[in-house]
C-alpha cells in the first residue's frame, strides 16, 4: 500500500461509523458508501445506467465510493464539485493499491477517468483540491452510459500497462527509456522529456539484477511515478518526494526482465516531465535525506552541522535558506527539561523544524504551528546532544531566525 493510501485508510478508519465500516481496498473503504446502496446494487458491469452519489467532503477529509465489477468492463469515473469546488479522484483496487487518479480530466475543475478494469471490488476516493470543504456528485458507470462531465482528452489519462510483449500497450505507446538493455547504459544516467498526455510511461529491460533510481521532474505537472513488472504488478509508487517532483529508489536488485515506468499528472498533463534513470547510489541517497531534513547526519564532520554549544538558557541564530537544503544545528543539553524551538521566516518562507537525538532518532517535528506558517516545537528531553534540522518548504530562499530555549523543572 502506498503511503498516501495508508494515511487515507487510517483517517477513514478513525472517523467512520460502525454502519459504514467495510474491509474493502485494504482498509481504504473503511468509511466508504456503496454507490448502489449495497454490494449487489453497486455492480457496474450489470448496471442498466450509471450510478450517482451525492458527496460531502469535509476539510482535509475524503469521501469514498465503493463499487464492484462482476466481469471486466470499460468504466468511466467522474466527480463534479458544486460552486467553486475542485474535486480530485483516485481509484484503488481491492488490495488498496492506487490504480489511477485525475484532477481536471472532466473539463474545467471536474474530474474524469476512463479505463478498463478487471472483475473485483474498487474504491473511488474523492478529495478537495486545497483541502477546502466541498459538496459534489460522483458518477460511476460503463463508458456506454451517459457521462456527467464534458471530458477533456488532454487530461484523461489511463494507467500505464505493459502489453503481452512487455513493451507495448499503454507503456508510453512503446516508448523506451533507453536503446537496448538498460544495463548497457548504467552505471551512468539516461533521461527523456515529454508531456504525460503524450508519453504516460516508458518501457525498459535489464539482463542482470540491478538497483536503480528513477525521478520525474516538473512541479507544474505534479507527476506520480510507478514501476511495474511485465505482468503489470505495481512494484513501487511515489508522489511528492522532492516538492511536487517524484522519485523511486529501488534498493533491492530487480531481477532480469521487462519493466514499465508509469506516469500520471495530478496537475498539468501537457507540461513536459523529465524522467531520469540512474544507478542507485546509497551514499548519495543518504545525503539527499540529510538535505531534506529527513535523517540526522553523523557528527564526524562529513556533513556540515553548526554547533550551538551547551544550551544554558536561550540561543538565537539567523539562517539564509537554500531551496531544497536543510540547515543543521547541534545543541548540548546538560540536564533534563523542556526544549522549545521556534523558526520564524522574515518575509516569504515556510519553515519546518525537526529534532533528533544523538542516535539519529526523530523526537520532534513541527510545521505551521501553533499559528501561521512559522514553526513551534516543545519536546521534553534528557541530558545529551540533539540535532535540529531547519528547512524551508516554500522554495523562497527565505531568511529565517531559529530560537532554541531550555526550561528546567521547578524544584
């Protein structure tokens, strides 16, 4: 299950009432509602017409429609928001794997997906772009049924699927990431650039076990990456690894065979997306985690960490941020108490603070709290050395002020 799917399942599971509880889609359907009233009435393969459902999407929440197919069918999935609503839809199979998604494929802000599905149970998750509350209508039917939306061929994308030869079918209409076997190109790098609505995927083959890294870059498109094998099984999926760009690190060697790099665009499908494949470099991947503030670097001088010394009461420092690169600070705490960390942007900027202990364990994180975009973190700590990662997720290269204070228990 993708990270997004897991979080969605956890959220729905926490808020669903007992009458709505379902085990569909690996838990994603835990708060879902059958679009035909019950499972039998929600079989789209036998439905006389498309089925509609009124949906209420609360702020930051999702609405999930459940349906089944008793036989393979070409289906159309649509959502229209009322007023200024901007719906986003994502389809999950019975195992909880993301199949495909769409934002504006119905024309305007409406969503629409047309694709071929096998027999089984499915969940269509409806969310609101920007997390604003929204009401709308969901329609699920076969492609011969009447549509709800006008449609927009430029943004109605089918999921990449390999053909019987492991190359054709929907995998970029036969496009390849490299001439011949990929291991003839790597170690090194190979890349291609094209809009997602022209090339929704790229095929490649390898003749020996390999570990690779795949990136898809253009934040205007907001690409989602998938890696599937010759049977169409999804092996990896990623969205928003670096800003709105995506990255997959294959750390366990892929066996020899044929594969497909699949692409979907959550925003502008006509924007050119650069897909790059390199050999996986564990050291470089670890440094990238340090740069993003996701893992604590060692205190051996191999990565820049500024020491703030022993914290007696309060220390203040200013930092000129660089897009995509965290600044790291080490602070020594002589006795247990409360550590309070604030990050304040001067002008544009959106700071994030993350706190790690000297073993590299994350012990605190804050973004946007308690008010505005500035960060505030309060963590009870024991004596020891702690590392603070200061990041700017706005890409504005903002000037930021970091304040670290220690409070001790009253005697």
